[in-house]
C-alpha cells in the first residue's frame, strides 16, 4: 500500500463519481500532484445507488451543455482507461401528460436546437412504438432524444480513477478525513485516519481542498467552516422495465430506466441509510472526537 503523501497540490475528499471526475479533470489540465481520499471504497456513496441514466435535456442551458459533454466524456475515459463504463445508448423519451407539458416540450425542443441537440417531437402513437409499456390514454405527446441512455456508475468512477492514476494522481481508500485547518499562509492541513482501524494516518498539507463528499458534503464542510447545502429526493418508484428500452421521463412521476434500476432506486431514494455493507451510513464511529462526518 502506498503511504499518504505529506504534501500535495490538491486533496479531493470523496471517491464518488464527482470526486473521481474532478481528479481526472485536474490531471488532464496538468495538475498531476493530486490525491483523492475516500473513506471506504470508491462508489460507496450515492454513486453506488445511481441508475446511471444519461440525459441531455435540462432547463438550464449550461447544465444541458455539461450533460452533452459528459456523454462524450464517458466514451473518452473508457478508451483512455480501458475500463468498461457500460455505455448503453437507448434513446430517451419525455412524455407529456397535458397540453401545458407538451408546450414545455416544444419549448425544450426549440432550445435544444440552438444547443446542437437532435431532439424530435413525437405523437403518442410514435412514442408507443418505441416504448410499448405505457398506456397512451394518459398522454398527449412526447419528445425523443436519440443520445440518451445509461452507463454503469461504478465502471465510470473506476475509469476516472484509473485514468487519473495513469496521469500521476493517487487514490487512497479506507482513508477518512476527520478535520481540516488552514494556516495563516493559506496552506490546508487535511487530517486523516484509517477508517477500518482508527489508526492516525497523519496530515497532508495542500494548496487546495475539493469537497466531493456528496451527501456528506455538509459534514465534510463542517470539518472547516463551510455549511454546504445538500438535498435528497424522496420517492421510491418501481418499474418492470428492461435495460434496452428508451429512458423515459414522465412529468408527474419520474422513472429512469437502467441496469438494476428497480432494486437500486427502491433502495436508494430514501432518507435513511441503506443496508449496503460498507456504506458510509453504517460505519462505526472511529476513535477520536472530531466533529467531521461523525
Ligand atoms: C437511487 C438513485 C438513483 C440515481 N439515478 C441517477 C441517474 O439515473 N442519473 C444521474 O445522473 N444521477 C443519478 N443519481 C444521482 C447520482 O447518483 C449522484 O448525483 C452522484 O452519485 C453523486 O456523486 P458524488 O460523488 O457527489 O457523491 P457520492 O457518490 O455520495 O460520493 C461521496 C463520497 O465521499 C465519501 N466521503 C464522505 N465523507 C468523507 C470524508 N470525510 N473523508 C473521505 N471520504 C468521504 C463517501 O464515502 C462517498 O464515497 C441517482 C441517485 C440515487 C440515490
């Protein structure tokens, strides 16, 4: 096992898809003296629960652009890392259940045009041909995006980590950030322990800290002084769908279709910690009385 460095340029806290992606992008931009610290195992957080649905449409054009970029990025990291990301392009359908929603789709379709998206407006009958499982009497129209689909969130995270590692970054698992402080010169000190044993792993000095703690971002922030807002959607949709059907969005209820969506979603969209072995919500509190992630 490689020892933790004592100094580095950037410490990324959290080994979900966001932390791993930040790590990869830092190395791509030439910042190779960078370290990711993950409390348990890569993808142990909400990334593990994700259905991995990829969507290009968003009310915010910047987010829509970012989503488009990400779809291309999955292909890139799969190639660079050699790690399978489970990219499956099924196409995606958004169904409108009334005229007001259909207007919204027309608007989204027009906006998609100037963002370079190739969406198509469909009649209910056309949508039904692509996705036979819905009851057309509840809908008035639809929009189709051929570029939507799903990925394997674990594969993607490991691909980012592998590609970043190949560029010089370090990834340390079983490493829990318990406290942060900052010197008067602006140097961060990141205090760590080995999660499984409670052993003190010492401090890393760095110029920048990235809080990629996901659902625990608030607790990570409290290691210092940030109060990061986080939110958790609360619903438990179930769907008898397969992996090859187009991803589908209804407006009154959101259903995403992807590998093992049903089980994962039912389990993951809840405010209580799940029973997933090793999930951070079930970690025993280690020795020490830091307020960070306790
Ligand atoms: C049921 C479900 C379905 C979803 N479906 C989709 C979908 O179809 N498409 C989509 O795009 N998104 C989906 N999402 C959302 C997506 O999963 C999240 O947006 C994404 O996983 C967030 O990643 P993250 O890296 O920010 O957080 P996380 O994956 O939670 O990662 C945070 C990591 O930080 C670590 N950590 C926390 N505190 C510390 C500390 N002090 N020291 C070290 N490490 C620490 C944790 O162990 C964890 O591994 C879904 C989410 C859920 C729950």
